[in-house]
């Protein structure tokens, strides 16, 4: 276990006897730092953060045996007749929650959800991602991810009154949320979550904080923490932060562009110095896998009715299934900020939004990419033209398909997907589809303000 300049534990992944060392180090930290409570976090089916708090004296038992809870009360978990679940904290995720002054010290740890006998619970989203990571590891790969998760600040949770009218990268007095972003970055870094940069986004009161890349499981944990910190800091300053994909009509929605690559040890498996785009065959087949399965996995990466208000032409969101080097109208692009630099070579998948369950979304992306590698999918030519300016006939001639236009269409595609079923497992696959069908049904039976405004006086 190494320490940073701030004395924080830099967790490593448990491997064999190292797990015992990690547990001992966590217990030592709790004693030395006089931690009083530990919050044990996990997520439900939809990516909502759940948790219980235990006293520090219970931590040793929790690390060995886990803590029991009623799974029937967690959405997408067990039925009431099989409700006993166990949350066992992962010692690699231990960190102190920031505090000021002489207050009770509190730490948090993410948990794996287990059956009472100790077997992994099939309904645990974290376990879904662990299985995907294990599939990659069988081929010698580690998936690295760097997300760009956008969000909005509003005056309160009751409406969409913005805090500013600034635009992309604006740094003026109108960007009144600068202090909120700075406080959020400080909090994340105090928790050991490195931040690359933050800035104002295109829409009024829209912002982005980019986390430094990490392996897929670590990043999913960090992203869950990030969403909570953004909201907590906003709340402490009397406003509301939301990761809702499209809260403002006629403005850009919030996306989560997912930069990703596969590494073998210290070498980037996506890099080829001899290729004009510096992309290896592995990278090209991985891209082909994402393109091939995009319509099937879209319902996981953009999982809400509102997600499809963002995925429309004209607002920089990807609609068409193709790839390119610099073209931001495509679903996948190859960032070229540092061309020829091995560690910087990656792909950017632009379809997901920040309200998805990151454990499930990262898992289906990885499975789709691995499918392309293993089955040697052919990669179509890149499209380096503005897709939004093409006619529908031209896109059809080029064989460019569209992402689903609604949650209902996305779930119809997902329901027929063998890949998504294998990625999620039967339990989560079926529960997720069941939930999304209910959501769509609730949405389609509502009478919306648009209908009243357009039809009430004339029909």
C-alpha cells in the first residue's frame, strides 16, 4: 500500500494474500484517524446509490462476513421470499469523507452484494461489471475509462431557473457556478479522486468535471461518488444540481462521453505507431463491436425516457451510428489531442448520458467491444462529414443507421439482444426491461404540456 503526499491510502486491487493486508490497513486507518462511522454504499438496478452506516467497531466483522440487509426493499433485487442479502465492503474503496473542524470522522466503502452463503448476487450491478472485467482479463486486457459527465445547476429542484447565461468555456462574471465547481473538485480530490479539469458547458448553467482515467470498476465507483458530491455541494450552497439528460427545451442536453481503451500491462492495446490514425487492429475491431451492437446496448447507456430528448439532431448529441477521427457528429470519434502518444490513444463513445447506471453501461460497452475483437468484426470506413447536413437518402446510401429514437424502441432492441442478456445476466436483464416497460407505459399515458398547448384550443 502506497501513500500520496496527503497521506491517503492509494488502494490497489486485491490479489491473493494482499486482500488480508488491505483489510488490516483499513482497520489501522480507522483506528489512527479515529473514524466513528463507516458508510457502506452499493447501487440498485437503476444506479441509485444505497447505503447503510455502521459503527467502526463493526467494521472488522463487515470486512470478513458482510452486513445483512433486506434485499426485497431495494429496487431490482430479491423477492420478499428470498430477501436476505449481504453487503461486504471492498477494502480497496476505503476513503475518508471530507470534513471541517472538530467533527465526527466518517469514511465510506463500496460493497459487493452477496447471497447469504457468500456467493455473488446476480442482481448486483457491480458484479455485472466485475464479470465483464474478468472476460477482458482472460484475453490479457484491462479496460481504462475516462468519462466526461455533464450536469446542470438550477435555483432549486422545483423548476429550471438557471444560475447563469454563460456558454462553452466562458470564464466571466456570468459563470456564478465557478465556486461550486471549485468546491466540488476540492472535495473529490480530498477523497482521492483525481480531476483533470472542469469548465462551463454549452448550455446556460451547464457544467462538466472530467475525472482522470482509471480502470472500469474503479471509475464506476468514482462516478457514483462524483454524482453524489456534485449534488451535495450544490445543496450546501442553496441550489440544485441534476444529471437529467435533457432538462431544457431547445438547449444542449447533458451527455457522458466515455473515453476508453484496453491495456495489456503498461502497453496500450489500441495503439499502433504505423497506422495513420495510430489505431491497432484491436482498437478497430473494438470500435466495430460498439458500432455493431450500438442499438442493442443503447437502452442501458441511455436508460431513461428523457434520454431520448437529448439524442436528437442539432444539439451535438450523437444520433447516427458511425465513427470518425475528429467529427463530433458521429457516435464514436478518435480524439487527436496528442497524436502518436501511446497512452493517450483511445476512442470516445458519445451515446451515453450521465444518468445511466455506470456499472451496467461500462459492462455492455466492454462486452460489445470484446465481441468485435473475438469475432473479428469488419470496421466500416470513417465518416468525416457533418452527418446532420446529409440527407436521409445519402445516409441510407452510406449504410448509416440511427440510434433508437425512444426508450420504447431501445428496449425493443435490447430485449432481442443475446449479447446484452449475457452481459447483464438473466436476473438484471429481465428486471431492467420490466422496469423500463413500466416507465415507458407511465410516460405514454401522460398528457403533456405540449399537447395541451398545441391541441386544446383547436381540436
